[in-house]
């Protein structure tokens, strides 16, 4: 019988963006052998040759324990666990590509949260469909990839229905500067991580419009209420949204323009078009695709999410910012607990 505190090694990290590279560094610092899988051969070769991901984390050296490849078979061969660190809308295509290498029983840690556009499925549902023999976990929480890569103190939620698997994953990634807190509520963790991106765009719009800190604090607080309503409707727990993957992640993402979602909102609030704001972004802005998907998922389950719906309307239906904000403020007065 395997000790539930025995770490997994080697670890495959699928996705060589900023967050994937940062998590590869986390695993290496924890003493694991790591294989970092890049999507393109030239990107893998450049990272391997320079021992640095110049495109996403310039100036941060890769640990010698990290091997870099663009071949899925090489990355997954003999891996004891895999971290899936690709944008949420690419999870299905990535899992289809990995298919032959995803042996039965290989634990998958989902490190991007979102709602699939066409199916309105959570990332855990997509992974459960395409990798049914893999036990799943969700990693979420208040993290900027560069700070994690630099080894600055960070705490996250690691949510897993199997407590024994969760303990092994905590042992695999945990270290002096990276502290995973175990949860058995993947749905709550995933909804918190996905929806905070949309609320961060709203907070950015408020900042770009110079509407004040009062308005931004109100959006964060009412946004957390919306997130919680949706999570509970889908089977998550209210308490989860008061933790790192809810309130913690929301607080970080809505208060610092390092967040790509907040930065995009600021650009929109200052009068730039969505196309111009996306062109200036430093990577994928998850909240742009998540907004209409989460709004549709909420409508499907009868959950009231006016802030998410407003952001979706601004981003995808050409709604005017001023009129949309006025409509939010003109909603009927209600009890705060509602």
C-alpha cells in the first residue's frame, strides 16, 4: 500500500506559458523530476537551450531538474502525475492530443479554470469525459506566475474528491514558499477560479473609468456573492468561496493590473476597443471567453449574476459601458444576503 504522503515523481507539466513554467519550478524545488511540455517545437528548443522562458518569464532561470520537450509521448512516458496548464478553452483539444499517452490511473491536476464555450461544461467535466480513468484535482488560488516562479510566499487551494490522492499531490508540490491547502470541493474551487476573472474585468473597467475605490469594493463583494450562488447551485460549498480559491483569488485579481483580466478592463474603461485591449495583452485573457459561458451557465441553472451578464454584454454584444453601469445601479434594492 502506498503511503498517502508519498510524492509523485516524475511530474509532467502540460503547457509552457508563464503559469506552467512557474509550476514546473515549484515541482522542481520540491524535489521532483519535471518534464515541461511546450506546444511548439521551436518554443521547447528555445527554452531548453537558454534554460529560461524568455517569452513569458524573462530573467528567471529554469531548475536543472526540468526537462523541456514538445513531444507529448516523451513528457508523459513514466510520469506519475500530470499538471494540465493550458487555457480553459484549449483543454479539450489538449486532452485529445494527449490521449494515447494518458494511461489509466494517471492523476491530472487541472490548473486552468473555465467554462467551455460550446458545451457549458466545467474543465473538470471536460477532463472527466476525455480522460475518464484519470483521477482529477483542481489547483486554484491567488497567484501571479512571476511571483511563484521567483519563489515568493504563495498559498493555494488543491481540491480533490479523493483525500489520499490530495495528500500525495500536496506532498508533490508543497514546499517552504508554496503551500497548498487541501479541499474536497473541486466544483467550488473551479467556479471561484473561473468567475473571478470576469469580476476582475468589471473592476478594471471601474478603475479605467476612475469611478473610485468604493465602486470597485462593491463590485468585488457583490461579485463574490454571484460566484457563491453559482458554485452552490452546481454542488459546491459556500465555505470554499470564502477561502483561497474564492475570496483570496478574487482579492488578488481585482486589485492589481498584473492581472491580465483587470488590465484588459482598465483598457476598456479608458476607451480602448476590445480588439486593441486584447492585442496589448500579455497572454490569454481567460475572462473574455468565460464571461458569456458563465452567464449562459448561470441562466441555465436560474442563478442571478448581473455583474457577469453585464461584462458579457460589454465584451460580446457591444453594450455601452456607461449605460450598462447605470443599469446595474438601477436594479431594485435587495437584501444583502440575496
